[in-house]
């Protein structure tokens, strides 16, 4: 996972936690960042803008604090998901390799074994 993906994963985890707790994003951002003039809009831009606004460590820490979570917990969730995703990709690759070794495909006969009806001409 590169730096950008890690940052976006932190944003996703925080947004999911907010949603799962039934909290509103704007008031939570205002509580997390009382010094920001338009905290709700900033959090919206971090989540949804294309390209997204960057999430600073300071801002992530403020959100974690308001959610009563440690940064370690949030990073742990992100890392755990990355490990699960990597394991799933590896399992899929191993299954594909196994099928290739066994000569299995999607169940359709290979194209080269299908004979053309002599009725049809080029």
C-alpha cells in the first residue's frame, strides 16, 4: 500500500466509523477542528472532492480524539484491511494458477478444439 492509498484508507475508516455510530459528519468535524473556519466543508472535501483534499496527521488526530479512538486503533484497522485484501488476492492467484495447472477453464471447450462446420466457407 502506498502513502496515498494509506491516507485514503484512513479517511474511509473514519467516515465508516462516523456512519456506523449514526453521527453527523459536519458537527463532528466542527468539534474535531474548532479552529477551522469551515470544518464541515473541509471534511467533505477530504472525503469527496476530486482530487481529494489531503488529510493531515493533525486533522486525523482531531477526528480520532472526538471519536474516542487512538490513531493506533485507526491505523490498525487500515493495516488489517490491507492484510486481508492482500491475502484474498494471493488466494485468487493461487486458485487461478491451480486451475491453469490442471487445465481447467471456465467450463467451455478450448477454441482450438472446436471444429468448424464444413458448410460454412470463408
